[in-house]
C-alpha cells in the first residue's frame, strides 16, 4: 500500500493514508521505510507531542517552517490566514478552514518543484488546529503530487484525520516472525515456558518483543511474569522503560526529564537548561549508550512511551525545577516561556497568571482557541484574587467552547459556579451553558436557556443581553414547531422589556422588529421591518461581517422584499467567502440558492449547490439540504426530491430544526403543483403553512395552498388561505407581495372578474427579481383563458410561461405549460437540455468559472481545491468537449451555463 502511494504520487496524483495501530506496532518504522524509498521526492515530517497539544498550529509549523518564504505566492486571504496562524501578522482570529486551504495551496506549490511526501507521526497528539487543517487537506487532495500519511494510535484521531480515506490498520506479527524477533532480542536462551509467556504477552507487538525481555530482571526471566496480564500492554512497556531508567545516574535522569518536557526537541535549549540546573555535559552518555535517546540535530527518544515514562517517573518538585529552567532559557518564544513558568509555579502568582493571560490573547488572535483555553485555565489556577480568577475561568470556558471541547467547557463552568461568581459572572455562566447546548445538541434545547441568560444579563450588560435575545430568536426560529417550552412570543415579550442602549446599533433595530412581529403581529411590525432592512442594506459590509445577516435576510423574505432579500443574501455569501468564514458559508449558500430559484436562475442555484457540497466535503460537515430540496422541486425531479426529503427529515428532526420540516413540506407542495397533482399539494401545503412563525417558507406554503386547493375543488380552503396571505401581502405592499396576492385572488374569483386580477399580478411581478413567480402568473392566466374558451389569447401567456420555464430548467412547470399549449392547438416540443459533453457536476462548475475568466487560483479558492487540481480538471473538460483553450471553451458550453451568475 505504501509503495503504491509512492508510485501514484510520482505519477502526478495525490494520496492520503492513515496508518493506525497500538503503541510499538511499527508505525514509525513504516514512515521511515516510506521516507527512505521516496527518492526523487521531497520529504517533510512532523510529529505530535503530547505536551505540545495546547499550542495552536504547533504541528503545522513543523511542516511549514522551511517554506514560509512561499507564503507570498498564496491568494491574499490564504496568505493572511496562515501568517496570522503562525503569529507573523496581527489580525483577527483566522478561520481554521481558510488556514487549511492555505496549507493545501502551499503544499501544491511545493510539489510543483518535485513530488512531496508529508509524514505525520503520533497524529493523536497533534494540536487541534493543526489536526483540523491537515484533515481539510486530506479531503481535498487530488492531482497535486502530494502524499500525506498520518500515523496514529487512536481510532478517534484516525477518523478525524482520514474519515473518507484509505487506512492501513497494523496488527501484530505472525507467530513465526514474532518468534524470530524475540529470539534475536535475547541475550541468553530462555526456558520454553518463559519464552512462550513473553510471546503471548507481546501479542506480536514488535516493540514489546524487544523491550519486555530487556526490561526484566534475571529472576523474572527465569520464573516468568506473575500477574502481568492485568496491566495493558502499553502500560507494561512503559513500566519496562521505567525499570531501564532506574540504574541511570541522577544527572542523566534529570537530563532526560528536560528532554521529555521540552517538546520542540531543540538540542541547544536542552543543554542551556541543563547548564542552568548544573547538569554536566557527560550526563547524556549513559542514556545514549542504553539507546534511550539520540542527540543529533534534534532530540529523539527511542519511543514516545519512553518520553511519557520519564515524565511519570519524576516527582513534582523535579518537574517544577525543570520547567523553571526551561522558562529561564526559552527567551524568543514568549508563549512557551509563559507555559513553562506556569508549570513551574507551586502556588498562586499573579505575575505569571497575567503572563499566561497575555499568551492566551495571542493564541486567540491566531485562531488557537484550544491553546487559549489551556493558557487561561492555568492562569485561573494561579490567580490569587477570587473575582479575577472567576473571570479567567469564564474566559477559559468560552475558549474551550469555541474549540469544540464541550466536555471541558462543562467542567470549567462547574468550577466557575463553585467560585461564588458575582451577578455578571453568574449571568455569563448561564449564557455559556445556553451556547453550549446550542452548539453541542439541538436548537430546540437552546432557546429556553438563551432566554434565561438574556433576562439575567439585562441589568448587568444591556448590549450583551440584547445580542443574547437575538441568539434566542435565531435558535427558536430554527427550532420552530419542535421548540421545547419557550416560543418566539415569549422571547419577543421579554426582549421588548429589555432596556434600549444609549447608542443603538442595527442589531438593536433588528431585535425591535422581530419583537414587534411576534407580539403585535405582521401588519403592525411591517413598517419597522422595512426600516430594519434599509438599515442593514446601508450598513458598511466590511464593518458588519456576517453576524445577523441570516436573520436580516429571512426577515426580507418574510416581508416579500425581493430587492432586500437579494442584496442581503448576496452580502452574506460574499462576506462569508471573502473572509473565509467556512463555518458560516453553508447557511449563506443554501439561503442564496433559494433566492436564485425564485429568480428563475436554476442553473446558478445548481452551481451554488455544488459549491455547498464542496464546502461540506472540505469541512466534514453541512447543514440540512434546504437548497437541494428547493432545487429538486423547481426542477420537477420527483424521485430525487422524494429521496432527498426522506433522508433530510430524519436529520432535521434529530437536529431539532422545525424550520426544516416546513421547508420540506413547502418544497413538496411546490413539486406537486408543478406536476399537477393538486390533492398531494394540498396536504403538503397545509402542513407547511400551519406554523407561520417559521418565516419565509410558511408564507410560500400559503401561496401553494391557494393554488392547490382551488385546482382540486376545495374553494373554501383556498379562500381561507388567501385571507391569511392577504393580511401579510397588503401590509408588505411590495411588488412581489401584491403580485402574488392578485394571482392568488384570481384563482378563487369566478367569471370575468378574475381577468383583471391576473393582469394585475403580471404587472406587479414583471419588474421584480422573482421571475419564477411571474412565469407562474403567466401560466395560471393562460390556463384560465383556455378554460374560458379563448385559445388564441391563452397561447400568448402559455407560450411566455413555457419559454420562461424551459429557460429556467423548471421541468414540471414547463411540461404543464406544454400540455396546456397543446390543448389550445399549438405544439410546443419538449426541449432537450443542452448537453455539456457528459461533464461531471464539478467539471461543469470549473468549466463555467473558467469560461467566466476566473484564474485557476481563483477557481480553487472558491471550490476549495488546489490550482493544480483545477488545471487537472480543466484538461479533462477540454478533452471531453474537444477544445484546446478557454476561448474555445466559452463557445463549447451552453450559453445558460456561461451566463450563470456566481451569486
């Protein structure tokens, strides 16, 4: 498997592999084998160190340090993210996935010179930030001539690093090989029973076969290992290393302790600390003679278990003295110095606590939330003053939460509560518990906790309380019908009673608007809602970031304000892309997909959906497939839509996202209306419209219900739905709202009185962005004209609807229009979609961006691929389409694909 990986990389492909097995099974030896065989390749190595796990990007720095001069070759957002991660520039915390994309681009650039082999040993001990960046890269490698191999003991670490990739799971040697290895390791013959006992205890583990005999006394080798089976194999090997340490001189053991505690393996630092402690230069000789340690360009222990055995053998006083010596000599890295000083303290020390807090700030700036949490936790432990200790504990809990360390967060919050927090600290503890619930479980459990936290914060921190009310609205909207105990009305009533800050922000106006909506009702809240949207549209995008943009966008959709919906959803997506906020990008993409579908831009929506899949693959996560459901419905792909809905519903319910149920029911109603299956559409639309607090989709469910009920002969149901709809559309008074109301009212109006309503609908909808609604108005008007016997008049509107739906790619609606046209005596041929030469979805996405004159690095940045992989895909595109240049590519692709907008 390793030889095949090497062969593929030399041939221009990229491969990632996980090598998993217990300690001593031979993982490092396999990495050494691969490094030795990798002739004509550049080999770079890194290794996780347990004591290094709290230093953000420490593992990544091992890999990248020799190549930092290449950072200027990366796209600016990637360059800035990696520079911030390594502390080379001051900025806000970089998005971890943007750092991963920068790493992918950097490795690809290095591999342009010669094939690259990256070997990562002891991956279970990588710091969290490095592990996430490397996992990102492992999912996106394809054609860069990069081989990435992780060696890890832990199954959970292997799943994180290589979740969808090949894995080599190492097990013990076979009996014959194990016997031969053990025989070669013995200094003298053993009795057969003892030999067999060692063989059985080792279970084929090569290190155990070598170390167990070496670590035993002559008596034990003569009489066996009584009771050894009760101790795990790794523990027995560590005990064996402990025995090998015992005969060493005290100075040698102390030198080994310095080497074990200093994680970088810097030989110069080792000897400086040794000199500080009065350890003579000759102290290393006994350890080197026993082959316990190797002092070359770096310090290297014979095995990581030996490092842990050295630390385990030391008493607390020795450890503190060694950390103190390292703090004295490590002068160029203030964070490592602070960490060593913190470990050297025997009791509270505000000076050291403050130094650790400053290190936490630097770690936070680099995006190292886990590291910041570790620094702050130790800082709190050394803080003598109770109030300041509580504040630092809270900050540590916040950092652990951002790092996704939910168990550690819960433990720290428990410690915070035991510190007798003041009122503000107690309120912040409540807020963190609520945020922990939202992040770690389901939306339905978070809203009540967020509401309680907001109420408690009101008299203590007004601005934070109001932000927390918005968080509660956000959680409750997602929870929708699945919310537990606390609904939107209760949140709104509480938020309205909250004090107004002296300098209100746009978020304060948004809170006011949502509170009015869920207390005073839609009509009363509409004026302030429009002011909210105008304020957000006028806000400086570079200053506002992405926070609250989803709430503002969904407010625009609920108010039938298509211009604001377009602008805010576009800003949400653009800002998320430009800032590399990949955690925000899936929601922004799915929201934008729905905007494009209402605009009739199904091709663009499909490309955005492919981008969302690329994000999911790159980050290892995703949200429920809201955009995919809506796209399948508009395309009229019944089987695909049914399969998506069946899969999504389980996930949606598990997440506690009631809004997802409404979206699924609305899209089902839309699909069935397109197919002309009105009874099925009624059932789905009724369910979609029964929860109006789930903004946007519930309103659209009402429009589907009016059409489905009127077409299936259930006029009373259609009229009732229209009355609910018109209460909102009249208050909104936008072209979209008035057009949909007129179209819906025409459906329940008898005789000639319906005609001016259809014309009014078309007049209102024509200047809007929601061209799909306009096409449906033409279709319904044409159907009405045909039923009135006015076939020639009907053809004009049915032809307009048919042409629009075909251009959109709305299969079911275009077929419905074609059938109606046929009934008027006019034949409209079924149009076969333009072919793209059997391109895959990803190839089509890349071809479209290339045809729009994007460079390979720009395409790679958008699709989370390296420029070299983009080039590889483009070569395949050129071959399939029979072209040789990007200019020819523009002519070879359908015009609808080339014209599809990036947003």
